[in-house]
C-alpha cells in the first residue's frame, strides 16, 4: 500500500491524498488551493496525478478546500464514485455550483475592468458541477461499506461542519500477503462543546493516521467566551455608528454567528441594529441545516427545534440573495452587521463589502475563522496597512478584531486528546497545517512518545 500527498502538504488548503492499494487508486478529498492568485490557478488547474487513473474519491466534508476541485477532476476524466454523507452531498450541490458561478463572474468582472494580470479563466463550469454531482454515493455514519474487494470504508462524525466525517479504511493489503491494515484520515477535526453539532466521535484503533494540524501549536479561547466577546464587538462598534463586517464561511460559521446573535438579541444584550447575511449560498446552506436535524446536537434541539423555533431566523435578521439588494448595502447609513462569504475573503460578495468599509475607522472587521497564508483575510488578520481588493490598494483603517473561539478546528489539546484514544498506531502523517504548525506539532507528538511522525512535502509518497 502506498500513500501520496498531493495537496495540503505543509500548507492548509487544497486537501488531496491518494491511497494506492490492490490495484486501485483512492483519493481522499479533492480540494481547491487558496492563496496567491497565480499559485492558486496553477495548483488548481494541474493535478500531480492523472485524474483518469483515480478509481474513487472519499470526501471528508464540503468545505471548498476539501471538495472544491472535484468538478475539475471530473472535467479531466475521473469516472469513479464519490463517497460522502448525505449532508455533505447536499452541501456540495450548492457549494460547487457557487464556486463555478463565482469563477465565471469574477472572470467577467476583471475582464470588463481590463485587469489582465488578475484574470484567470474558470477551471470548471456549471456543466462540470452537474456531472460531478451524479457521481456521489452517500453513506450513513457508523455503517461499513466495501467499496472495492478487500477495502472497507467507515465514516464517523468529525464534528467540524454539517456532515463532516473522519474516514476509516480497513484494507486487506494484497501486496503484503493480505495483511489487514487500518488507515484513518481525520479530514478537518472539530472541537468539543461547539453549538449546533455533535462532538467528534472518538476512534480507538488504527495502524496509520493522516491528521490535520491546522492549529497544531495553538490553543483556542473557551467556547464560553463567545457570547461576551461578540456582544462587546457589536456594542462598541454600534456606539461609534459603524458597521461590523464579518467574512464567514457560508457553511457552519455563518450559522454559528447567526445562532449567537439570535441568543444575544433574545436576551436584549445587543442594540437593535439590522443584521444582514449577504450570501445566496449561506441561505441555501441554512436550509440544508434545517433538513438535517439528525446532525444537530442536543443543546440546539432543546433550545430551538423542540420548541419549533428557528435558530437561524429572528426579527432583525435579513437574508440577502439578489445582487441589487447586496449592492444597496453599500449605501446603508448607521450601524449594521454584514455577514458575507467567502470566509478567507478571497472571492465573493465579501470583497465588495470590504472595499466599501475597510478605510473607515468607525467600522470593525471581525475575523472568526482561519485565514490561510497570502489570502486577503490573512493580510487583514495581520493588520497590514494597505491591502489590495480587486487589484486596487486600500488603507486598512477599520478596527480588526479576531475571535478564534469560533474556530471549528481542533486545537493542540483537542488533537492530542483525539490521537491519545487511538491504540496501535505505527505511523502518523501531519497534513493541512502551515509548515511551522505541522513541524512543531510533530515535535510535540515525539515528546508524547509517538516516534514515527512525519510532515510530508508536496508530492511525497510513503509505503505503509
């Protein structure tokens, strides 16, 4: 059995890991790289393997850095099945279509503005998305399924976003005399105690582990701090007459923020200012949340659903879908909260809201999720004095507040706890983390007694 690392190797986005066993090639995730525009186009356009040779894809969850290059894979000749939970499939049906739409619209916009250096043709279109969705095969949590002779797949709840999974492959390796081997891939691992979703399901046995390391050497603030911290941002910014601009992933993060704003609004702890969710994708995703109550945790059920209340809708909240309504927000006077995708501020409507508000010191940009290197979100996170939006320079004068308590990624303590439950580990691969995080977490695991830990480089392969 051989494992190849073709993405999210010493970086965070573009998750792609290829398992070659018993004459089959199984791709774990097929995500988009997000970062510098030229690097982004090159890495997303060109796979380091031939898509025609891939027999199946197993998708951990629907975030674009894990699922977003599936239509490109299909376009270049992939003909196999894509295994996921039903919630992941439902999310992908909107998210991949939205990705194609954004690529097409940004190409049109930059062409019209004649910004030739920024123009990259779409790497796939809506027709490619439709063909991709036909390939999905859905599975329930905790039910084994033989996807090839001698290869059994089991999905467990990863607690990261709706429908997210850890992936367990039980393999009778014919190249090693039929020896039974268990390979686990965490995908993105969630945290305990977050609202909406169940906690991650523990895994107790594995021979080999491919683990994310996004926050391998960081600790999040306590979830209990969220209400107070969010309240302070809203109250302080509203008092100045400013707007709160929140770049947020349409999946999970938007719903979490709305959930907490709903609670604060009900408790009358924040002023009655308008709240806008400006993302057609987020609107569709929120409907999917309503359609999958089995994925929601007991606290959400008890607080809202059992009493037939909508956790994602309340008096001051308005969902924006039409382009003209989105444009009208730039002329809104007075305090407001605008939540918009994309989460790393690289694409989508959030770019227009940042362009219109980033230079006003009354405003606040609230960072509530991970920002990969070289993204606009990371430059705002780092409080660079000048940031480029649509190729034009803007002075960052707005207040920047970071709330990492919202993070849906496991931190160092969560990862160590998850790994500690797994017995029989022979080797650990650390992926989906910036190089410094991965290498530092590797050292931490060595100190904990795990001797065979590595941080693969892009394109490296290992016999296991």
